[in-house]
């Protein structure tokens, strides 16, 4: 049997991120999502707002102003979850617990944050300082900035929105250099047009941003939940190839706006709305879009965000159970999406480094920059039982483990992880293992936060494994007396 060795994980050809909660659904814990999808994402996107000077804050808009709105975007401030940190805030609210949950599971955080465009620098600085312990976080400030539905667009001109984004970028780059700031515009709307929407107004914003983005839906019922999508009311079904080509053209325009600099391009929201297409065609449209990405040699897109995991409408991999919001109802798109994200094109790259032995220190920089320990385990065939046991100090480690393409989480204090399900397969069968099985072990931060007291603590965490897990592997039932 081979000796343990290290591998370094790097960027995927096209990364996959996942939105978890919004005005349309609640946050779902990462343990549940991991068991449903079988692998961590590069990043989990959270939708929050920060309007600390508004009447009713910090209550959610739909609670503070329950009788003041006729539709989802008619409240005095956006009906996202309130960001309760910032100036005079605290870091014990839900958003911080969710960010810690995400990072403990080996994923980065993308925080979508709509903000009052007239906030003082002191407010922005306090938010930036809140986010410093969360490693290589991306912050999407006032997304869909060329729209007209968010509160920041209703209280400021587009020129003021663009100027606020530039100012916020400067503050974040000073106060939280570990954070990357995302500019999200509407992009190109017609293939025949030379420029994207409001390109000239937002050119300086594109130059200030670290990452550029567009949100795109292959179909959308924007009238939800105000009406039922019948006869095309407040809804549209777009040609998937046109959406793809327009997003790619937007990438070219962003390069031109940045004087030839090729900044990373993402699609921060992507899905087809099952309200419009029905559940089967929804899955087909997403599959077709991702097939085009895989076959495109230009590799123009660095990642996309699936919007979203669980939804009260039909924009989720699951629909929220109206009888119990903690329960999700799987949609056909979930199994299609699971197959998509298992494709190597959407998986982080791996490079073997060399043999090691315990004790070994593992560095975790982020979902696409970390070292993991690979442990070969002897096996005579397909496992019936495959369990990992953690003794002594190892039991207190926070670990992500992968075997046969499936990832598992071990929180501190857990002493046994049953990984037998890695061979179950969607149809209840499994591929035969031959000779040995390799278990990959990564160590994201147990607290979900980085230690800023160490020299590179804003971007890296470290964990030392003083021993290796013990494995129980059986390739046949314990007793097999027949029927």
C-alpha cells in the first residue's frame, strides 16, 4: 500500500457557487446541503442588506413595514436579511453564524450586500473590519446596479450608485485587503449593441472592482409571489444560447472597460425559473448552459452561482415545504445539478506534492487554495462498511473528508464518520474498488474564522494532525446466511 501524501487544490476551470437564502427562502445549514449534493462549493452566497439609518432598522423590511408594500421590492429598504454588524452593531447575529458554518465546511463566503449609497465611510469601514476574520471572502456590493428595483437605486442616481461603489471599494481595500469586491451590472442586453447597459456610467466602478459579474436567468417569473405565472404574466422564457452569448459578450465589454485587463468574470445568479418552464425543462435549460461552458475553449467564465438551494417559489434545487419550512422538496433539477458539479470541469484542480507522515500541518487558504492529506486504505473490493475513527487530539479536529468522489464533514468532538454511502450511487449500485482506496483530508478553520494574530492570518489557517484516522473497511457483510 502507498504512503500518505499531500495534494494542493487549485482553481477549477469553472467554479460552482451556491446561493443559500434570500427574500425567497431561508438559510439551510451546510450539513444538510453537503449530504444532498455530495461536495462542497467554492463559495456560498448570502443575501443581506445594510440600511442602518432607516426607520425600522434592524428589523427585516417585511416585518418593520408589513403594511407599507404592495410587492417584494416596494419596502422602504430591501427585504433581505438585515446585516446586524457594522457601526454600533455586533458579530453574533445570523449572518456571522452562517459565515462560520460555511467556512467550517471548506467553502468561501460570498456576501451579497445592498447598502444605503449615502452611508458614511465610518459605516463602510466597520463592515469591512467585521469581515476581516472570514478569509478570502467576496463581497458583492449593490448588485444589479443598473436595475430600478433595489432601494439604493430608488434613492440615488446611477452616477451616485457608481460613485458609492468606487468609494466602498477603496474602503474595503484599505480595511479588509483579504476581501475581493464584485461589481454586478446588467451587462449586454442585445447582441447587436456595441456597449453594455450604462457602460460609461460604471466604467470607473469596473476598474475599482476585483471581480466583474452579471446575473442571468434562463427563465424568470419576476411577478412572484404577487401572481400565478399563467399566460406569461410578469414572466419570460429566454433562449438559453442567447443568454450564454450575451453573458460572454459582457465579458468582452468588461475587458474593454478595464483597458484590456482581464479580471475574473462570474455569473452571480444563474437558473431557470420552474414557474415559467415547469420542472423538467428547467433542468434541461441548466444542463444545456453548462454543456456549452464545458465545450467552450475560451474558458471565459471563472464561476457561476446556482440561485438557489431552497426556494419558496420554483427557483430552487428544492422547494420549501409550506407545511414545514425546515423541510425541502427535491426538484428534478437537483439530480441534474448534482451531476453537473461532479464533472471535473467544475471541480477544483489537484496537484500531488509528495509523501508525508504524521504529524503533518495542513494549510487552508480557501476553497481553491489549500493542502490536503491523501491516505491510501487497503480494500479488496467494493466496501460494504467504510468508517473512519478519530482518536485523541484528532477527535477535536475540524475536517472535510473525501472518498470515491463524495465529501463528508467531521466537526470537532466527533470520533467516527461513516463514509459507506460514498459507494451507494444514485441507483443503489456502486463501482468496484480495487486494491486501495484513497481518502482525502482537508482542515478548514474549526471556528469558521481566521486567526489575525499570525503573519498571514487574514488569508490562511493552519491545523496540525498529530496522527492519522483509523479505518474500518469490510467488503462483505458480517453475517451472510442468505434468506
